């Protein structure tokens, strides 16, 4: 269905998905197909209170969505300057299957949460010192996974359990088990932030997740260093516990990270030698830039 999308970028405003008819010129047939696909995902998310708010806020803020053939099928990337996110391609055979829909939902939820942070001033801050930026990016990735699990749990409660089963069988299944055990031991945990906090902390138990996030954070700093207007501001500020804590503000206004102490080594330590070497090179470049601008 999406075979032709690689020929040009597609931008579908999320707000247009609320229209009774998708007003798309006939020449943009593939855009109409993608918009219909997104509308189906939005209808599923509407069964989750958290998912409904995330999607509604993104639509109100003018966010657009598209496809990128370079992304993994279950991946997404949010472009803050464009207020746009791309999803990865999937084979036609998967697009209507529970597995394919689950992949797409994980991608969309992650993108919506990143957009939420951008619009609320809690997104990635390249003005931070490089090590602090790496820490912040880890926290943001852990938060996106936590919110994904909350939405999947809410969908399960609404009778749509396929996303929960998908998470359980995924590489992040350990987080799924931790969330479920937390709620089963005390149902209040779903509502008081305890379950979210437990799955957030569990994210840091996997070194592969940490290393992948660190790699992406370092790549983002490298891209920032290529832009003179951005590069001159990198490394000016330190990350505070309060700034990390704000990451936990959920769409309903509660904050599941309120009162947390972010002093444990897993929040900041870098064990991967490649990432550590990369970071040291970046720190050297940033220090030179700061010296030149004094």
C-alpha cells in the first residue's frame, strides 16, 4: 500500500484526521492512504485516556506525520524544528495484522511523547553539557517506554490486549512484566505513578537500551556542532534534578517522577567504550568552542 511513498516526503497534519472526510487531492492518493492508516491508529489510541490526550495535544499543536524508508519498521523520529515525526515502513502484509498495528502504535506513541516534551519545554536541550545531555536523553527514552506501557495497559483494560502482548514478547518484555507485577500487587499503582516509576527504572537495567540511547544522544550533539548557531550554545548549562523530574509530567498533569532522587550510577555512568570515546571527543570540541567564545 505504501510502495510509492519513497518518491517524495508526505506530511499529514494530525488535525486533519478529525475531519469527517480526508480532503486530499486525487493526485496524492498515497497521502490519503497514509492518512487513513493514521486515523485507524488514532481510533485505537482513543480507547486509552493517556493516548487520547497525547494525540489531541499533538493535533492542537499542529504536528504532522510522514514515512521514512530509512527508519526501522517499529521506529519513529520527531523533528522538533519541523514539528513533524516520521514512521518506518512496514511490508503490506503486516499493516493490518496485530503485530504490524502494534509496531505502528509503539512508533506513534513514542513520537507523540517526544512532541509533548518539545511543546512543554522538557525535550532534549542541546545547551546542556554533553554528559548531561546524554543523561537527559536516557531519561526521555525511559519515559517514552513508560508511557507506552501505560497506554498499552489502558488499552488492555478496554479490551484491546494485542499491544500489551506485543510488548510482552518484545526486547523490552522485562519492563512489561515489571509494570504488570506492580499493578497486580497493588491496583492503585496504575494511578499513583508507582507502576510508571517502576517501569521507568527498569529501562536502565538493560545496558543495550542505555548504549543505544547514548549513541543517539551523541549523534544529536554531533549534528548540533555542525550548525554554528547551535554549536556556540552547547555546553553552557548543567542538568538539574528538577529538570529531570519534569520529564515525568504525564498528560493528565500528574508527575510520576516527583520526589525521585537521580543519584544512582545508572542515570549517568557510561560503560560502552565506543560511546565513551565518542563523548570525550565531543567534550574536547565543545571546550574549544567555549574557549573561543569567551
